[in-house]
C-alpha cells in the first residue's frame, strides 16, 4: 500500500544528504517547527552576509523535525487504496497501461494528450476544476508507483523533440519554475501534477518568451532537475516571513502599484536573470532604476526592452519582518545571486 510516514533524520550525515537532494520539500503549514522557523529573527552579530547564511542553514541541520513529511513507498499489496482518492494501485497501473502509448510516466505527465487520456481512464475530467484535487493525486500516485519500481508496464518510445529545442528553452524554464516554486513553496512534481500550478508555469514562461511550447518548457524543467541546476536555496526555504512573490512586465510599469516594503527584486528576460538587488523600500528602489540605473549595462536593457521584454520579480516582505535588517536582506540576495547567476551582478 502507498502510504505516508514521518521521516526523522537520525544523524547529521542524513541531514546533509537531504540538503544535497534536489526535491527538498517545503515546510508544512501546520508544523510547529515550521512556525518557529518562519517567525524567527536571524541574529546577525556582524555585518557579513555569510554569518547570516550559516545561522539560517544551521537551524535546518540541528532540528530533527525541520523537514516536512513526504511520500514513502512501501512493499505492501498493490490492491490497497491510493491516498484518499478511492483509486487502487491496480487501477492507476491499468489506466497507465491503456493510455501511455509506449511512453514513460514522465512523458505521460509532460504530454497533454497522454495525460488527459490517463485521467479519463480514471473517470476524471481534466478540465473540470472541481476535480483538480483528484487529478493531482492520481498523477502523484502514478509517479509514486514508478519511483518504487512497481509500475511494471514496459515502455518503448522516447520523446522526439530535438535536444537543441529543449536546451534553447532552459533559461526561460529555469526562471518560470523558480518563480512558481518560490511562490508556492512547492516541489517540481507538485507543479507538474497540479493543473493550476502547471498553468502558472506556462504563464511565467510566456512572460519571457511568447508562444513557447508548454511541453517544451516542462521538458526543460526536467532537464534542469536531472542536471541538478535547481538545488534548493536554503535561505529561501526558511526565510518565509509572509513573503509575497509577484511578477510585473517592465514595459509601462505602474510604479505606484508596487509595495514599498523591504525585499529583494530581480530583473530578468528570456536569456536569464539580469540583476538581483535588495532594498528597504522596493518601490523607491525600482524608481531609482527607472530613472537611470547605476549599472550602465542594465540601464541600457531596461531602457530598450522591445526586442526582449524585461520582467520584474519582487520578493516582498512586511515592513516589520526580519527582512527590515540589511544583513538579512543581503543574505537572501546573496543566495539568489549564487544560485541564479545574474549577468550584471558580481558573484558573492
């Protein structure tokens, strides 16, 4: 039977192994430890960002309950009910066998037609919003069977999409998936299996590259995961503090609609991240950039984005959050610069 059980690390070695794995789950909302971590004020006794980062990461390593529960595969009978949907593992496997057309479970989730056929085999209307929860759980159950090696359905086909096409979409896909993951504190499988987040992923991709194929974006996301380019950013995972992540096209930006609270801002286009900065008042700082950035290369791009539209991404915090401290904002900013490699920043 597929079921959930709590994972409690028994040693620091296991904690570090979890930190190195890609799909690190976000904190659950009802976890007492997540509340204490999300509301903490990072004690910065020096002006160095490195100290702040180390303190934040240490809070993860030292707490044996810092990580959320995640699905664990068991070897019990496959006829039991999968989660709370009423589907048995046999039903999931049979629906996959009838719909996969020789493709892997990953391809079934990537390709719209295959996914829709699989869902209809289970009596789920893929376009019915009231069935989105059942759709998400059925797709996660399919991946769960595959990960435990119990899918037992041979595959004979591979995607015919050219590798060059997928590689060309990687900069756009990386920005889009990071934005959705940050906004929802989710994992990649959550985004690919949840119809609402999957739609959000495509919307973010199209902000950068009009007309980009949704399936190509999803394949690029999986390629990023397999190459381990999307390792979790630990500071972001603990520094929630009621963070709000929004995106805004720079063309005709309505400055007065932006929050004037502490936070971090990111300029990006279809080639990747351009510049990442922090501010005690985000609206005022973005206004400074619009009036002429201190960075000449960035200023020229912001002044002429007709051929490659620039998007502004804001990570805004409440005025009284720990992010009002400069050292905390810089630690957050430095982690983003380290992992996302913006073109006009010096790497920390």
